[in-house]
């Protein structure tokens, strides 16, 4: 999914760097189910210039409804359109 969101093919080394892992640690984290976490997705989003909330929604860490509810209850004037997933892109 990352290459699609970034808009270009990604080399393995670049993906390891985005997650902040060396090759062996990346595969170990993936095997142990520790790769997809909020911290890692925020790190990846910053690395590639993506929206971290969008990545967490796409990878199932945050429900879209929870984001919408938070924005509606927030005292700050935020726009939901800035944070919701792009429905033209495939879900996880």
C-alpha cells in the first residue's frame, strides 16, 4: 500500500529506513506482529510526507468514525475533509 500512497515504487531499503529499522529488525518486527503500530506509522508518514492519521485509519489502528467523532467534539475549528481517508484509494 505504501508505494500506492507515495505514488512511486519503493525499494526495500527505503521502507526499512522509513520504519526506522535495519533489514533483520524489520523482518523480525513484521514476523512478531510489531511492525504496524501507531509509533511506526507516524514515523513512516513523516518520512514519506503522508498524513499519519490517514495511515492509522487505513491500517485499522483508528476507526474513521472515531476520528470524525473527535473532530466534531473538538473545540478547535478543524475540517474533517483534511483528515479522512481518500476514498479513491484502496483500503487495507
